[in-house]
C-alpha cells in the first residue's frame, strides 16, 4: 500500500540520519543499528506500522468474508469481477480509515473561523460606512469595500493565538485627482515595487455643468483652502507620491474617531496596536473574546485582482512612498475558487495548516509553503486531495520543496504562470512576464542555501513527529 511505503521511507530516513551522525562522529558501521534504535522516532514509526498492518489484516479478512458469501454457482468471470470490486472497496476503506486516523490523531487547534471571520467582516463593513460619511466633503482617498485576504479568511490559520484578520481596503482618487502607478527598482528582493503618483486633474468643465467645487489647477490656492480644504497632495503625499506612513496615521485617526458611533462600542473595547504601514488594532467582545485586525490599503492595477499595497516588505529599509505589489486578493480568490472545485472532504487546507504549525522557528516562511501548495493544487487532480490522501499530499509537498531547494528555484504562482485559473483576473503582462524566482537569494548566497537544506531536514523531522505524536 502506498501509505505503508511512505512510513517505510520515514524509517529509512531515520536510519539515514543516524548514519550521517555516525559518519560525522567517526563511529564504526557496526554501531549504526544501535544508534538508530535509540531514537524514539524509530520505535514510534514501528508502532504505527504495526497498527497499519493490523488494520490491513482486518480489512483483508472482511473482504474474504464478502467473497465467500458470494454465489458459488456464478461463473469464473463473475467471481473475478466480485474479487476486483471487493479489492477496490478494501483499498478505499483502508485509506479512509487511515485518513480518519490522522484526522483524529493530530491535535488540531480549536477554532471557529467561519463565525469569527463574519464578526470581523461585519465590523469592518460598518467602519467603511462611517468613514465614507466622515470623508464625504473632503479630498481624502475614496474608500472601497474591504476585501478579505490572508490565512484566516482563506481558512488555514495555524494557531488560535496567531490569528490576524487581514483586510485590504482599495483606495480610489478623490475628485480632481488621479493615481498613476510607476514601477520602481526591485532592490534587495525579487518583489516588484511601485510608487503611486498623485496628479491634479482639471475639472472646470464638469464643475460648470454640475455646480461642483472650483478646479485645483485653475483657482487661487488660498481660495481653495478656504472653501474646500487642501488637496490630497497637501495631506497624504510626500512630493507627488502617496505616502504609506502618512496614510496609515490617517487610518488610525479614522478608526478612533469612528469607533464611538459604532453600535459595538457600547460593549466592546478597542485597542490600537503599533504599525507603520497599516492600521492594526484589537477589539475585545463583551465575552472577552479578542480579534486582532489589520487593515491594509492599496491601489488596484486596472480591473485586475492585483494591487499595490501598504503591506510590509522583506527589505531592511522601505521608503514611505514604496508600495509593493500585492497578490493577496488573487490568492484569496484562488482558494475560494478551489473550495468550489475540490471534493467535500478535501484536506488541502489542513495540509497548509499543519505545515504552518510546524514551521514556527524555521527559516521557511508560510508564504513559501503556501506557494508550493498552490502549485500542487494546480497540477495534482483535485480528486487526489481527499482525506484519505492526506499523508501522500503532505509527502508531495515535502518532495516539491526539496526539488525547489536543490534547483534553487521556486516560481511565483502568478507571474509567468500560464496555468492560473481564468477566474483570476491578472494584468495583461503577467502571463508573458518572466517567472519570478522566490529562491533567488539561494542562488546568490551559498551559505543561505546550505542553511535552507539543514532547515529542510529539520522540517522533515518535525513532520514525522507531528504524524506520530499528533502535535
């Protein structure tokens, strides 16, 4: 059976690791077995193998009983067909039992993501409505409805204490202004960075027709300030470019000013949290249940699912006028699309959740494993993501990651990928763009590559420990 072969590979992996340790320490080959047997993982895996063997024997016996109860007068071809069907049912049942074993064996975090996500979304929707009322007569950015992004809304947050509910609020230019996206240098990372140039637009003709406020370009500045307030260039920009940090401070002010008029404020508590490139805060319900919320903001690229956003970057220093390209909306849309395509008992989100859990303290980011899973979801038949395939898919993820590490290349899922589902709307240049290598730093730094391979082995051991001990 494929799953037993997988566990056999785990035992072989333990023996191989023991051999490597002995060779490095100068011990003789004769001590190999003793050293391996001293490892608790060996005995734990052996116990699981015995359990699987007993399970297979029980299912085989049940299959034989089914065979013996069939009509003895049937033809030999009928007998062969019954045996084949019984064997297929046997394999399916055994895999289902194994899948159920791991589902019950692994200690998954207790979460009520569906309920909590809805609570957070309702709160932010109320916020946006109040924001629009407060900003109706100003030249601040126009706020669009918030879009749910990130692991919590995608359904795979690893631990209850780590959940952050992230939403992206699209910004539109106010009356008399226009946004222009300018692609900047990639700098220290392969990610694409942009600047949002704010330009004043002549509104003289529309003002004459609609009786609106005077045009910023063709009226004295003092008159405009007295009658309608400063332009966006005077408030949230540095030079001609929209400033992320100024926009974040502006958001914080809006959140605190609007809180008092929200119905939740009578029984809930609001606590702002420090963040330079987003608006982060914690709300505590009347029953003391807390939600950490991060409101990011961004500008849409055309009518696509790709934005430039205020999210943090990996660079040591990011100028306040730099807006990195964000794929969060497209990723959330991809997972929603997959939710409607995969079988009802699909474990693809459980795979992500399990890896996010064992990544704590290892150099690989959850985004790396998320990218691997998205690639596999796009290549492995969706019928292969059922609960019964959980262990095999976890192994596939490790194999894919190892190959990427050996080749020092992990392609970004959206840039240069011609197999992205057509439901995801991408800018025209994305499919023709050169694939973005998320492991480019491993090509440039041999020490970083060696460290990544060591961390891969550490991740492998953590995976075995999770499957064996359940935590």
